[in-house]
C-alpha cells in the first residue's frame, strides 16, 4: 500500500524521521539551557548572556542563504548527516571544555559562534528534506507535525536540562545533546528519500545565493509569501520577545508570570499545529493561511490591550497558535511553489527571514517601549501588521501563490 493511500499517520517512513527529530530536539533544547546558564555562571553579567545568545543567532541570518545554495549542490541525506555529525562533535567539545574546567567566557563565545554557523547549515536541510520524505498531499500535515514536535520538546527539553544539570552538572546537558544526535542520524540512515534535483554550479556560493534571491523576487507567489512572513515576523512575532517585560511591568507576576505566559503561548502553538495537521492542501489551506495572517496582527493588538492577567494568558495562547498557523502555513505554500532545484536556497532565505524577523521586531519594540510604553507599542505593532498584511495581500481574490499553483496543476494535468 502506498503512502498516498495510507496517509501521513500510517507512514512508517515519516514516523522514523519524526522520532529521530524528537530525540534530537530534546537534546538541542537541553543544550540551549546549559549554554545560557553557563554564560551566566562564568560571567555573572547580563551583557555576556545576551552576547552569547546573539552569537548563536547572527550566523543563521548571515549564512543561512549561503548554506541553502550549498545544499542545492549536494545530496540532502549526505549533507544532513554531515551537519548533524558536526553538531554532535561541537556538543562533545563543549562537554570536554566544561568537564575539564578549562571553559572561559571567551571560549564559550567562540563555541557559540561555531554552533550558530553549524545551525545555519542545518536549518535549510531540516526544512527541505521533509519534501523528500512525504507525498505532496501530506506535506501540510508533516510540516505541522514537525512544529508540534518542536513545541513539545521546547517544553520538555528545559525540564530535562534542569534535572540533568542539578544531578550531574552543566556539562551533562552537553553530553545529553551529543547522545541525542544518534536519534536523527539513525533515522537519516534508515529513512527512504525520493530522488531530488541536484543543481551543479561552477559559480561561487554568493552568486548562487543571489540567484536564489532573484528567483524569489521574480516569482510573484513566492515573493508575496516571503513578504508576508517578514511582516508577521517583525510586527507580530516580535512581541513574544517582550514576554518577560509583560510579566513584570504589566502583570507584576515576576518569573512565575513569565513561565505561565510562555506555557500559554506553547499550548496555543501545539493547538495550532494540531489544526494544521488536519488541514489538507488545497482551498482549505489557502483559506486558513489568509485568515490566520489577517488575524495575527489583531491578536497581538488585543494582547497589548489586556490589562488583566487572566485575559493576557488567554490571548497569549491565541498569539502562540497564530504564530504556528502563519509560519507553518506560509512555509507549506512556499515548499509547494518552489522548484526543487532552488529549494535549498529558498529555504535558506526563509530561515533568515523567520529568524531575523522576531529578533528585529523585539529589539525595535523594546527600544520604542522605553519612550512610548510597552502596551502602546504592542498595540501599534499589531495594527501596523494588520495594515501591512492588507496591503501585501488584498482581501479580495486569491493569494498570488494560489493562482501560481493553480496554473501549475492545470499544466500538469493536460
């Protein structure tokens, strides 16, 4: 029986990959907690905590499109294996330096940069390879389920890190991450991948990366999707970067309030992923994408208006759900519209937009909030998102990518 008839939920090929991902994600989140705590333990300065976090983020933005170009030139399985082996080795180096008490804040900064570069290499293949594992009609459910796994492990990984660090020390969180890569490596060797286009090139990576950017700009549907992702990332998703300030300044609940707001957003994200996992590609997915993108800014503005703590928790859950509905639905449409020879480069660009957007939005909102007030800036950001989305995606008529995919299917059925 083919996977097309069985569907995603009975596709053992996808189940193997998803299980390996889940194990690896748990270790990744445990290591992130370990790196954050180690940066504080070594320096006791908030500057270094922020700098270490930024060192892991910036390479994703700078090198993401370049690694996407590199991915288009190579076999995705071998590329994914190589990158995961590199990440596992970096985790072992972190463990060795920390366990032998030779780690310094400067060494940790260099390791954070190396981890950022390796993660930049990993993101494009993480997104692109799913297209080689599942059938096209199962793509929305597969991407949504991957998001569900990611959000579940985001809740469980830090808890695992807390237990491990308390019992065996910070270095143990790095050892756990190194071992967790056995899960995804085993899955990559076992899973069956459909053949994909490998794009040989005699040009440099920068030239190929720019060719990918031109491809997106020349493709009306992809251009609109990436623009919508940028708008919602900067003006809507950026608000989640300010949850610590909301917990303390608006609700006066401290760290407990932050934990509850984060949990509420996580629950909403899981519900959003479940909704998407049950949404087939086609007209229902287009409608869901349109409504979720239009509603995103409204929910963020509503969060800014919430003065009561209980109302803030409810709306935070709605915002968390909208984050997944928008980002995953837009990614599904991008994956469906892109030509396979450009998939790595487009996914690299997509990663840069989705990683940079919330960081830029959070930094901008934080700076403006110092003068205008946190709630005022949040409401203004949400309303700006609504207006910009309405400009980029007129309410009447289909999405540009919807027209593009419709024309593509018409040609394929002739």
